[in-house]
C-alpha cells in the first residue's frame, strides 16, 4: 500500500478548509482555473468514485483514472479531508480582494493567503497584479495580535499550530444535514 504524505491546505470555501494528501500541484477541482473562485470553483476532487466503499465490487476497478487514484489493494493513494475553525475570525481571499478576481489556482500558487487575520494594504497593493509573482501586502490586525497568513500548501500540523496561536481551534468539518 502506498503511504500518504502529510495533508496540505488546498482550498478554503466559506469556512470549510480542505486538505489533500497528494501534491498541491496535482490536486484539482471543478473550475479551479475560473475566476472569481467563490462563484465558480467546486470542492477538491476526491479519488475516482469507482472504488469507494459504497460502490462494492468483487475486485477493484482498474480503469485509467482508478489506477492513478487507487492502490492495487483498493485503498486510495490520497485523500481529501476538511476541517473548520472555531473561536477566531479569519479573512478568505474573497474578503480581501474587492478589485481583483482570482481563481483557486491563483491562490494555490501563493499570490494571497487562503486565510489571514491581516488587513489588505490598499496603498502598498496599488499596483499589485494578481497574475504577477509578487505576493500581496497585508498589515497586522488593529488589535495588536500577530499577523497570521496561511498559504496554500501549509501542512495540517502547521495550520493547527497557527490557529491555536491566535486562540482558535480546528475540528473535523461535519456538514449540516439538509
């Protein structure tokens, strides 16, 4: 069985924080290249559905997609897990950027953090280009707490440490029943 790597942050969607155990460069999702992400992007893709436990088969599916996503024994090569944060308010890119539209791919290449307690510095970012290579400038919160910027690719361990350092907690995301 192939070993999973440590989960890394790959997307935040209205407070739901997604981590993947595959490389950030390989992680995909529906419309992740479309902007603005908050109106276009879907959740991260999970391993092909053919081999999920609810799709019981006598033997694991070996189609091209399943070979990429699943081990010979039918276990997934990578996983998506989502969490939520309690006790602190953090801004997502859509909260920071009022004049720019960006995609999940843009955020995942590091132009802005997925989560921050910082404030968008309008003057410093006057010429900021979301398609350039220069990260946005954020200023620390007015309450004097340290600036926290959580970028794509942050490990779950570091993410938890950062959230706890500003008084928050991280817990497994549980969808609200419809």
